[in-house]
């Protein structure tokens, strides 16, 4: 007669352990993986995820990113502003020595590092308002189109918090779980963040020195070529040349083929490197650019031609004003 009571009690215990948060489907499987693969404590993870909140605003935001919902002429106006330019100049003046050290070590110009900080967080003025664990959990378990990617990032986040002795619940970031001054995803934080000031910590949250070095290291590791230009305005004569703009962001087109297809090389420095042809929508029609390896390196930070162009043009404007 006591057996049903025992089974019911056991089921309650198992249910508590398996369903740490009923709003997160498949969480139990994820926790099992973290325990078996990385030796996490199951009870601690259950307790942490019980406090996780699913955010509908995150699901809404990821469905309409600016890179996909706006044409270039509107997207550009978000980032190339007097305020961001003057903010970049001020940041350069405040951190000139560190930026020079980063440029010397990694070969990435100061203005490019600054522009990424400007586009990402307005130089630390807006690092995001979502708890990282909420953002990553919401997208990992409630956004099927990119669930594998965000499950992986959630795994990296938990490993990061253990490695860096950080709270699992306190860190805040973007709606996609990007963190700190430079908005690194957890996998990028673990792989590319550096302790640039030598204090024994990789702190891209509040330490601009580490953030500067980490961004430079990221770009260098993704193929930044020291001393090489980024992108050059061009003109396209005919459909054959315009069709080359569909070939992707990775430089794969040789100069002779571009020229034969009606793409002008007039503004391009002499060289043998391969190129990509990109198009950006202006109010008057499509605008074409020849992009080199350094443009591609910037797109590894955010896989968007508009993002990379915003960084490039903001960097140019900051450099002009800083040099005055």
C-alpha cells in the first residue's frame, strides 16, 4: 500500500531535477550535458536556471535586426553621427597610449578599434540591459531557428563564469547575449579576450584597456592585414559585374575577372590580393564597393556588410576629426 506513495514522492523529486524551469524546453537535456561533459554540479545548475526568465522582448528583437530591416542609407544614419564621432575622438584622447600599444602589437589602427566600440556600445555607454543568462537561455530554448548556436553560447557562458569566477546571474549584455564594452559573445570572450593591462584578469566589462586589446586581438586572429586598406568605392558597368556582388563577403574575386566584368579598379591600390564586391542601397540606387581582407575581418565581428561599412566609415570620420 505504501508503494504508490513512494513512487509519487520519487516522481516529484525527479520532476524538480528535470524541469528546473518549465519555460525552457529541453533544459534537462542541456543540464545533463553540462554535468557529463564539464562536471558541473546538477543542483547548482537547477537552482540557477530556476531563476532564469524568458524574455519575449528578446524574441521580438532578434526577429528584426537593423541589418536586415533597414536599407543602408537609414542604417548608416544610426551610427555615423556627430555625437559618435566626437565620442570616438574623446575616447582616443583618453586612451591614446593603450591604442598605440594595441596597434603596434596587432597591426589594427586605433580608429578601427574605437569605431567598433562606438558602434557596439557607444564607447561603453550602453552595454545592454538583459541578463546574459536570460538572453542566451531564451534564444537557446525558445528560438528554434538559431537554437544550436545559442545553446553553444550558453555552454560557453557557463564555462566562462566558472573560469573567470563570475556570477552566473549578474552579468548583463545585449538581447543576443553579447557582453562588455566590445560586445563579445561568450565563445569569443573565451577565445579572444586578453589581459592587456597585465593585472591577471580578462575584464572587458569595465576595463577599456582589456577591451581595446581584445578587439585588436580578435581582428588580428581573423586575418587583419597590417597597413592594408579596407574598402574602395567603385562603379559597375552592366549586369555581369553587378552579379558578382552576390558572391559573398569573403574575398574570392581576382582583379582581371572583375575588370573584364565591367567593375572599375580605378580607386584600388595596386596589388594581387583577391577581393569581394559588395553593394549598399542608397536612395538613388545601388552603390558598389571593392572590399579587401580587412573588410572581411570586420565582418567576422558581425556578419553584415552594412555593419562593417558603418565601422569603416565611422573610423574614417573619427580619424579625420582626431587629426585636426
